[in-house]
């Protein structure tokens, strides 16, 4: 779930090599989900469930952030995907 300046949850744990589907909703406005190190990105549109499927081929912590400006505090809209072996 996304809302101004935060994701919930902001920490996501998945297993390496296992297909993952993330589902996003927004409570207030258009947000983005961008994890450059994994090469995944999605718009999070209010009133809609947005899905993003991926399978990782590398382990580690990978930061993600909102890439649709949502106001003062936007820079703190971050989280981490941790991919475990």
C-alpha cells in the first residue's frame, strides 16, 4: 500500500529464483515503485490494484523508492526488497 511519503510494508522479503507478484494500491494519489538494481518499476494508480511480477537471479538487499513526485517528504518514500538465497 502506498500513501504520501510511505509504503506499507516498506521491507519486503522474498527468495531468490522464486517468481514473485507484488500488488500495489494507493490511498491518495499516483505514486511510483522503482527498484533500479532489480530493473523493476510500476505506477501505483489510486483506486486500482497494480501488479508487478518478477523473478530475481541475485540475492541481497535492494532499495526501492517512489519515482512520481508526491510532495514535500517524497524523498523519504523508500523501502527495501531483501532477496534471500
